[in-house]
C-alpha cells in the first residue's frame, strides 16, 4: 500500500532544506518498507545540500536511519514485519569483486545506485507525481522509506532505535576507520583531526583499541572538551599554535603512530600525514570537495615508510560490524547516548541543518512520531 509521508528534501543547491509530504510506493521484489523512528543529521547530508557531494536535486536526504519493517516485497525471506532495522548507505550485493573479497563498503552496486535503488528506479515521488531521488539508496530522513534489502541490516530490538541509528554512519565511519582500516594497536600514539560526530567516534575507537595517547585537534574548545569525554588524553586547538604540526610532534615526543583526518580538507589531510613518526599511518576519513587536493613530500613516503590512505564507511562489513558495535554499546564500552546533543521534530529540519553547519551538535537527531 502506498504511504504518504513527510520527508526532508534538498530542492536546490545552497538553499535551505524543505519538509514536504511525499508518496512512498510499496516494496517490490527484494525490498521492504520501513516506518522510521529516528534519523541522524550527518555532515554528508549537509554536503549534498551545498554540492560537495554531487547528488542531483531534488533528493530526499538521510542515510543514518533506524525503524521498523512494515511491509516486505516478493522474495524477501530474511526479514519480517516488525523487525528492527538500520539503513546502510552502502549497498552490499554480495556478488561483485569487492563484496567477494570482504570489502563490501566498495561494492560496485553501491557506486551505480547513488541516488536510486539498486535497479536504477525510485519508489518516491512528490504529490505532483514528480520522482524524487534518494540519498545513497536510502532517503531515510522521512517518515517512511522503501529500501532494497542490500541496504538494510537487522538489529537487536533491545537497543533503542535512536541509538541504533547512530551506528549506520557516524559511529561506523569513525570507529571503523580506527579498528578496521588502520587496525590501531594497543599502546599506540594517535591523533584525530576534527571532533565532530565522526571525529568523536574515531576518538572512542582509539580508546576501545587501547591507544595510550589520543590527541584531539579542533578549533572549537567546546568540542575539545567533549573529546575528552570520549577518550582524548590531550587536546590541541590549532588556532592557538603557530605551527600545529610541530606542536603535536613535540607533544607526542616524536610524532604519532596513527593520525585520522575527520574534516574533509586536503590541507588537514597533509597535517595528519605531517604529524606521523616513521612507519606511521594517516587515514583520510572526511569527505572533501572533489576539486580539493592534498600535497605531501613524496620522498617521505620512501624514507619514512609512511602510509597515507583513505577509509570509506569505516571499511565496514555492515552485517557483521553493526551488531558488534551494538554489543559494545550494551556492555558499556561504546558511547552512543552521549553523542546525541539535540533532537528535532521533522518540521524543525531546516533549523537542524543550520545547527549542523554552525557546528553546534555532536550529532543532531530527528525523531519521528511512532504513534
């Protein structure tokens, strides 16, 4: 049955988001419909509104969602009405080279379905009948959404859905960059540039991995204070330092074993690489503008055996990693409650995006009426 639903839509680049009623078609083969309970407001959603991520408008935003299955399409056997699920903005076809070699975050299918379902079609349109694109195969900043099962992961119903939603992007991206991509070793010296939602999770990922030193770097003293709550042992505000790279090398007595860029700027990626000691690894986690560039001294790669690499979606294996992260939460080893600094009704989405742009929240969360 077709559903009417409110949704947050980017109609024009560099313009405020709008909240509209839309129509959501029922699921077809291999799909299911979700009634959303919560959706995180991620910096990637903001990047879609300003053109940093080139998704053609109109596009329904949202990829960090959690909800309850209300309908299933033909051929769906692993899900049932009433299941609690979270979205995965990277599709996992299970058949391509990357899925078959344990790197589903790079799935070929996901790359082809950036603004549609995997078959290239949409289940969403406005009340005038015009099709609406969806963010990364999800579009879950809406009261209802129809997704392919390749973009969904079943989760433990004992975990509150607003907390479960967090793992589907920000937590997975930050913690995964540390544990899956860099494979930080116990006793390591680590530096995290940027203490927004992803950076805070990189910080707590370092703590979970057993890093001895965790240096948080941000221009906001308020965010640096929050970083300490998530495990940072030291903080650096680069605006207070003539040369932040030299200051961090001095603080760490020779440089870091691992550094994480969680902002999305080439200049900061170069700083992350610059603070490494010999043999160190810098991981670029933030999403930069496609025209942004990073410059490093090439010879340092050879003589210092340093590594500069990227991490997309925390090198996630969602169906394995999502339950594992929720297990860490349930055993009080992973902070989720503390990440949500403000909640919003869907009608307040324009304010939520303004707050995100101003850096006011660790993570803002839209809560939907589940009545």
